[in-house]
C-alpha cells in the first residue's frame, strides 16, 4: 500500500510538473523559444530523480543495458 501511494504521489508530481512546464511555455508565446525550455524542464526532472529506483533515469539505463545484452546474445548466436 505504501509503495502504491508513493507511485501515486510521484505520478501526480510529474503531472503537475508537466502542467507548470506548459504554463511556462505559454508565457513565452513562441513555440520555437518554448520547446527548448520544455525539453530542459524534462531533462532537469529526469536528472533530479536519477537516484529513484522507479524513476525515468533508471528505466532508460535498464533499457539501454538490456539492449546491450541483446546485442551480445545475437553476436554469440551468429558466430
């Protein structure tokens, strides 16, 4: 139950963070100027939660490691 609540609060925090990002972008009035700001906000969020075991950073890192393992397995099968 505690883990479910943590996931719920983190998801809610992420949604609020996205909404704040969209508000910041709308204040700039220009999509070309707003897109780098939005990308920077997302990158800062991912970097800020890099030590979270259920965060995006860990998800990307695990996916990358799985891809590397798959490549090694395919090399072994073809030789």
